[in-house]
C-alpha cells in the first residue's frame, strides 16, 4: 500500500513539474521538492556529526528542520540557478557565515528573520494575522545537556545565552490555534512553511513542516518524530493541536519567487 502511495505521489510530483509552464507559485515549487522526501527516515542530530561546525548535507535522513531547509534550498536553487549549497549555508547560518556551533540559526525566530532579510521567504502571518506573541528565549542555555556542543563547552553556553538575550523581547505575528480551521484559509497555500509556536518556557517554535491541502483539508507534510519518517498528518493540521497541548499556534512563511 505504501509503495502504491509513494508511486502516486511521485506521479503527482511529475505532473506538477510538467504543468509548471506558467511561473509556478512558490508553494508549488516547494511542494514538488517536498514530495520527493515522503517516506524518508526521521533522524535527529544529523547536523551534530562533526566536532567542528561545517555544512552538513544529508538528504537521506532528516528532522523537521533539515527537511524544510533542504526543500527551501532546492527550491531557491531551481528558480535562481545559484548553487544549492550556497543557499543552504545562507538559510542555516547567520549572514551565511559558518563560524562555530553558535553561528548556526538554532532558533526559528532568527532563522525566519534571516530568511526574510535574504529575500528567500515572506512572512504571511505578518500580512494576514493581527495576533502577536512576545519572544522569550532561554531553552538551549537552560538545557545544555540536550545539546552536545553546549554540554561540552562553557564558551558556547555563554555565546548562546547572549544570542538568546539579543533575540528576546521582540514581538512576531502568529495565527493562534483557536483560529486554525480544518479547511485552512485562502492565504495559506500547499507548500507554505508552517512553524508551530509553543508555550514551552524559553522556546519559540517546537516543530515545523509544510502546508498540504488534501480533500479540502489543510494537513501537515513533515518529518514526524513519532512516525519516524517524512509523512502527512493522518488528520487535519488543526486536529494535531488537540494532541499537543504545548502548541499555541503557527507562523506561515512562503518561498519568494524571483
Ligand atoms: C532545532 O530544533 C535545533 C537546532 O539546534 C538544530 O532545539 C533547537 C532550539 N534548535 O540545528 C535543528 C536541526 O536539527 O533542530 C528543532 C526541534 O524540532 C525537532 C528537530 C523536530 O521536531 O523534529 C527546531 O526547534 C524546530 O522546533 C524546535 C525543536 N526543538 C525543541 O523542541 C527543543
């Protein structure tokens, strides 16, 4: 059953690429690349395999963040002809410069702001939702045991604390979970990036994936840590909030076409 589903999805991805005569909307480009990851295994900490920070490209096993990063970099490289790795480095690192573990954009608040500043993505929630939340970051510096390069390095813990203080205090727009419906909204398209906000103390985003409409229902296409693979939510995106009490809402981003 699984292989039939995968075959149908690849057929759909091929169809999307053939019908992309007119300038393909950003979401469509993202979706076409994302569908090629369906079924790939979920693996955490694929970016922590080296002592010294360097650009890791592992398209065969992904977590929620690396899945979205690879799809975004592939989509940008396709539409702008630049090299995939150049885009990935600019997506993943502050000012595109790799300078140790803390130069990586660990918090989605900074990852999003950097992507908007680079002109890679636009923040649709800022355009369509009046609700805002205040950013308070401290999770990594207060849970160093969960991050090998923090646990082993007081200097990195110091640097991370300073980054968290710099980023804290800003407000960002989001769509509160109470306003997320099964059928979604016209301003949220398949292929848009969904960053799920949280009330876990000191954390901004707790999971991310892509919007995917199926049978008129807004679903999540994501690297699932529970299902251990890239897959679609079994129900609607809205329904997922009932099973995840720490989820508070969503920030919606879209690939910017050049
Ligand atoms: C990020 O975690 C890490 C980055 O260090 C890492 O944990 C934090 C704050 N950042 O470079 C990146 C890629 O591995 O992962 C993600 C994690 O989600 C996991 C990967 C998932 O659901 O699959 C991002 O931060 C996206 O949501 C949060 C979540 N981290 C925690 O919940 C602590």
